[in-house]
C-alpha cells in the first residue's frame, strides 16, 4: 500500500532543527560550525525529500546524516584541533552555565574531550535516548563496537568527572 | 557496592539531564531558507542553461542536417544533369554515326 504521507520541508525543519543542531553542536563543539552542518543536513534532505517515506524515516535519516556530516566537519577541522578545544571549553561554559546546573555544564565540557567515536555513541545514547542497537544502525557500526564505545566512553567520562568535579563527587 | 551503583545511576541521570536537546538558534532556519532559495535559483539557472544548450544543439543539428541534405540534393541534381548530357551526347553520336554510314554508302555507289 502506497504511503499517503507528504513531507513538508519547513515543517520537518521546525520539528527536527533542535535535534540536528544539538547533535552537530555536541559532535563539533562549535556553535557556528554546528549551524552550518545543520543547514547542510537540511539542504541534503531537501534534495532527497522524495525518498523520505514517513515521519519516522525522516527522523532516522536526519539523525544518521547529522552524525555523518558532523564527523566530516570534524575531520576537516582536525588541523585546528588544538585551538578548537580551547574554543569548546569557552563556548560550552558560556552557553551551558545559563541553562544547566554547574555539574551539567562541566559534564558537557568533559564530554567534548572524549574520542569522537565514544562521544558519538554517548551523545546518541543520552541525548537521543537510543538503544545500542539503534546507535549501531545510525552509525552504521557493529553492535559490539558501539557497546564497547559506550562502556569505555562512560568509564572515561566518569574518570574525568572524578578528577575535575571533585566537589560534586564529595558532595554526594 | 550499593553506593557505587547509586553513584553510577546519579552520574548517568545527570549526563542525560545535561544532554537534553538545545534550542536551535533562529539564524539556523533563516540562513537555511536563504541558502535553499539560492540553491533553487542556481539549480533553475542551470536548468535554463541546459535547456538553452539542448535547444542550440537541436537547432545546430537541424541546420547541419538541412545543409547536408541540400548538398546531397545538389549533387544528385548535378549527377542527373550529367547523365542527361551523356545521354544527349550518345544520341548525337549515334545519329552522326548513322549519317556517316549513309554518306560512306553513297560515296561507294
């Protein structure tokens, strides 16, 4: 049976821009670059709109392409990595202090220092609330690899938190 | 051990809370729609250019075909005229041969 769903580009942008921007921002750590990546993702969606079959498909497609384009953008920016982490520290601090608890903003900053693959797995797990199987599908990676990235990423993040957020750990 | 598990849960909970979706800046959609318009204009421009190129190629093909056809037709007409001249010459030659034969016959008498 043919699907009667007709994708509306502007509506899809309104519905998913927060998700796409957040993924790109957490992967690149750069607000301007994340905005550019998000725009690229939606322009690619516009060119492939006829292939989108359902709202669920659109959601999955956007998530997958956002992660892929963010990784591409990171690769292009890698030569500037030393400068970038300094920017990330400053930007994350400035933005998240407004909206999050002090711990929240620091966890976010620490997350940005993780290896890319682990960060991708953690972002999809904790921002998008995906299961390891869904993360494996989104990143087109083996399930065992994703589980390993999740475990190692969480362990590394916890270790960094224990070092950098002593007051929080003691406070608990 | 229980304390550790509790701490892990707290940590993951805090992580989840810290990683909620962020609101996209208004400039994202504004810029996106502007880029989309520009991309569509460029795409339309490319389409128009392609259409013009295709039309030019068709016109050039038609003109070239007409030229080739006209040359072939002139060549055919020329050949036809040549054959007619040859036929006329053959007839003349035959008539002259007959006249010569008659004259030779009269001379021998």
